[in-house]
């Protein structure tokens, strides 16, 4: 299937606009001390101001969808179908520094779902009823026939081999599917009895790519923006930790130092690179990999159970491995993610502090719900949510001319943001520190590709010693909470990697 989730990247669509305006309106209420029941209820009317509909059948439906987005943005459970009275509960129930969000984090707003056709092969109007009829000739199950002068696909017989789509000289036969389902690498998007999309939470790994793939904005995740703003207003020991992919996310002319200074202006006591935690993981994982390689080197017999080390920095990848390949999941490292390693350091230095992770990832919200991770990470924001806070506080990062050095991490840790960076860092450090000249590695980004990779390992088709999995396209720079186009984000991260003051974890640049 195509990487459908990349098609909407880089476009500021009406879906994007509504999503970000919801965050901004909520943030303004907290910043301006106007967070009352009436003000919260008024948000849908501020966003959908006209009485004539622009996107749906009626303006009432448009506002109802926004209302559910407001609920989720406050960290509350979705309520639909007449269950949402009162629309939003007492604001004091969510205006707190405590953790409010709970599973499920990713939700289908069914009133916004247009019941898109499910996966099928269809003949379009481009069909010319040619004499050759190659589509009929190549179909292995006789699912194609001529009806009313055009090729017709019997979906009850079709096995989606797609041979007909490749031989049609007019490219008149296409595979059509739900964008959300096509984006889901674990096949968790299903249909209810009425044809609305629904999420099978037994399969879902909270990667969030369905959210940025739905062109109707019918899928959304819960936010902690309200709780983070409450913390910033009521205590002075809130620390921010920034994921390695943060460069370029708030504007290609905004320097990394300006972002850090902007966060301090927003009320964070300190800001630290999560690449610091990535460096710690490089040290840990290199030690684990070296033990595997030593064991293999000392062994004289073929090992039936191929031993390898799988990276653990992407929660959705780890959950996918455990759910779909439980026999291989034991090889995935049990190390803390860079987010947690960094938060641990902050808590060690300031035990009474609150730690907010800011990054591209919805799966990190899921990770922070459970102990021991929840002991270190108090809240998680995406770049999109943090941008709304900057807007609400009227902090213009472009106006900040800051040249403060950022020296928390090495080039290895900063490179974690791009697919291949994790695997490359661990392999390179293992080679330089433990003296192994060659290390067989493999990697995949997007969960569908990760599953293919694990299937190949299980079948014995490939035998790597180090395996990297990433849920998002091109790694963390392609996460659902990002703001920058992939090409721009990659270039910015690569430059930030080169600018690192340390070449390797614990090593000063020479």
C-alpha cells in the first residue's frame, strides 16, 4: 500500500487549521485566566463562526465535531450519540497538574467520520472497454467481467492481487481504501455495524498516523495542554525535555537556542535535550550488543534461535513486536527510552520537579501512563500543542536572537531523530568501543515495514545482529505531532548533528 500518511504532509489544510485553533483557544483561556465553563463551551462558536456550513452538511454538525475535539484537548474521554450532556464537565475536574488522560488516547469522532469505502479494487471512468481486456486475462480468480461496456470487479471474489491494476493500459483500475486504515501499520482500523471507522484497541499501538491521514479530521488524540499550562501557572519547578527532532519544527528560521529560550519565557525552569538520554541508551545498548557478538563469536554450533538486539526507543515499534511477533519480542531491549533516561536525570537533580516531554510522538503519551515511566515523565506535549502555547503566550520565536550553546548531547544522540540514526549510533559505538569490525544491521520505518522486517527475520531470510524499528516515516521527524515537512526536518537535524559539541557519548570533540 502507498505511504498514504505522507500525502497530506506539508499542507496547511482546513483540518490542520481547526485542530490547531482548538489547542490555541484552550491555551488562551488558561493563560488569560478565563477558563470558565461558559468560555470552554464557547470555543466551537469561536472556530465555526458563520451560520452557513463549509465542510459538512450543516453548521450544527461542524460545531459538534469541534466540541468533541475540545473534550479530547482537555484530556477527557470522547462522548457522542447523545451521551455528552453536559457537553464539558466542571472545568475544575481537568484544571489540575495531575495526570488526566487515560486510555484510549486515539479516538474516532464518529460524527465526523464519512464512512469511507473500505479496501477494494475498483474500475474508474477511465476504462475504455478495450478489445485486449488484459485485466480479465490476468485475474487468477475470474473476478473481472464486462458489464454495460466496462470492466467490472466482483469484490466478493477479488483477492486484491492487483495484477489488473498493473496491466490496464489506461490505468483505469485502482485500489481504493480508507486513508486511516491505509496509514495504520497494524491493521487496527475496522468498521462498526454502520460502516463508521472504529479502532481495535487490541491491535492499536498509539502511533497516531491515522490522525494525520484522515482528510476529514475525524480522528484525534487526547491532549495534556491544559494540565501543562496549569503547572506552569502554579509552580516554578516545571522542566522541559526536548526530543531530538525539535529543530525546524517551530520555523526554519528559528534557531535551536531560540526554541530553548522561548520555552524558558513560557515558564519552564530549564530545558534539556532528550538526545542526552539517547546518548545514555547508546552506551547501554552497545554493551548489550557486544555481549551478543561475543557469545556468537565463541559459539561453534549453529544457533536455532537467532539472537539479535532490537532497539527500544520507539514505543509503538516495541508494542508491535510484542503483539505480532511475541517469540521475537524477547530480543527487543528492555532499556528505558531516551525520554525516560533524560527525565530520570532531571528528577535526580530536582526530585520535586515536574517534567514535560515535548516531541513528535503520540505513543510517548501512552508510554507515560504506566510505571515506572510515569514516575519520571509527568506530561507529554507534541510540537503542535507546544506551538499553541507559544501563540497563547504571544511568544514569537522569530524575535528571539539567542546564541546560548546547547551541549547536552553528542552527534549520536541527536541522530536518533532520523530513521537509521539509532542503529547507526549503536553500531558505530560498538565498533569503536568494543572492537567489532563488522556488525550486521537492518532497519525499517513505518510499522507495516517493521512487520515485514520481523517476518523476514523469523523466516530466516535475514539474520541481523542489530535491528532498528521506527513507527513513523523517516523516523521521529515524521511523527504525527510534527510541524515541519520531512525534507526540511531531515536537513535541520543533520545540521544539528554536525554542530554537536561531542562526537560520541562522554567524548569531547577534538
